[in-house]
C-alpha cells in the first residue's frame, strides 16, 4: 500500500502563508524523490518543488524564494511552506513520489485546494 495524503490548504489573501503537509503511509519516503505539484483547470500539472532522498531541493522559477520544500523522515512527511502567496498560486496541490523503476511520478494523494484571493 502506497498512500499519500495532502492537507493544509485553504483560503488566504495575497501575501499570506500556508504550510502544506503530505503524510506517507505504506512506504518510507526517505528512499524517494518527493515532489509537490499543482494544477488548475485547463492547465498542465506543474512541478512546483522537489526534494531528493538526499535532501537536494529544486523549485520552479515561479516560486523560488517564496516556497520551501522539506521532509521530516521521522514523521514520514514532506512539507511545502508557502510564503508571500500570489493569486496565480491558486491551484489544487498534490504530492507524489518518483518511481524510478517506471520513470514516473506516482502515488498521488487526493490534493488540497489553495486559493489566494482578496
């Protein structure tokens, strides 16, 4: 059983902050590259941030300096701290793990809605 559960989304005003959590069960995320994606209707799913099993992080240009991905291996959880949120950050946010043997991102959670609006 490989399961991910996102939480922490909500409605915030521009400039506000949210912290998303992705709790893993059925596997230990230590061994996976983990990523946060977001998707809006009619748009392609976008990789926002990733963190390797070794702790190396990467970010989309649109969120650099504002978002921080981290992992707490003891809690088997990955986080996305989102600061200085903008309306264009509005999306459903998903986490996923990279399944190297299949060269795909998988084990998607159900997503959590982030809405940035005044």
